[in-house]
C-alpha cells in the first residue's frame, strides 16, 4: 500500500461499520471461528488486491449482517454516514434472500450484479475457500468447489484476473485434499455401482 492509499484509508469512516459487524461475533462458521472475523478477512482481501473504494470496503465489513441476523434493524446502516445508502444497496446486492436457492442467488450476481458486487463476492469467496481448509465435511467442500467453478470463476474472470487465479489455486488445493482423503474415489465407486 502506498502513502496515498494509506491516506485514503485513514480518512474512511470505518469504525461504525465494524461496530455493526460485531453483532456477528457469536455466529459460528463451518470452518470454526465466527462471522465477524470473516467480514474483516473479506475487507483485508480487498485491500490486498488494491481496492481502496470506501463504499466497497464498508460493505465488506457488514456484508453478511442482514443475511445472518434476521431481525437486524437496517436503519442502523442507513444512519451512519453520507455513503451509508450506497453501502446498504451494495450489501443488499450480495445478500441472499430468505428462501432463495443458492444457485439462483449466485446466478443473480453473475448476470445482474454491479462491478462492486462482483468484486465483493470474489473477495468473500476467497475468504470462504481459505476457510475450507478447516472444514471436515467432504460433501460441503465438494459443493463449495463446484459452486466456485460454476458461478464465481466467471465473475472473477470478469472483474479481477488475479482473484480468478487465486480462486483456481484454492479450488485445486481443496480438490486435491478430497482426492488425497479418498473421498472422490469412494464417490466414484458409489456412482458406478
């Protein structure tokens, strides 16, 4: 990060968004840890890739709040600052609606998502794929890899080739784990019988 980017970050009003995200501290993840850490991981991935857009970073900090806290008062977001309306809109764009199939949700982002929504979804998926290294359910890992290849690869290819390459490496490593564990061979054997 250069000095100019540091100064831009320094001038962002991030703390109130972080405070909202702390509501996710008790929400456990499949891979362990909690959803609050995932929000900050997602923001760190965006910064790592050079994204210093304030709306994008603010949205990354709270991107799962509405989805994971059903009774969350959305006005808390809208009252924060002059960008909070844009932040809210971006969060809603990457929020899976209640009862919505995961495939329909991912197709919506792929086909109709804004550039920022697609970048945020890629950073979110990179964080999720890294966490898969701690997941012990092979079915979950396989499903996540399949979703990533089908929906997230095309999004990443459109918005950030470096993210696309990282996602490819993450999928390869997770599929290698499944292969090494014998899971893929067992499934192939089941399919052939």
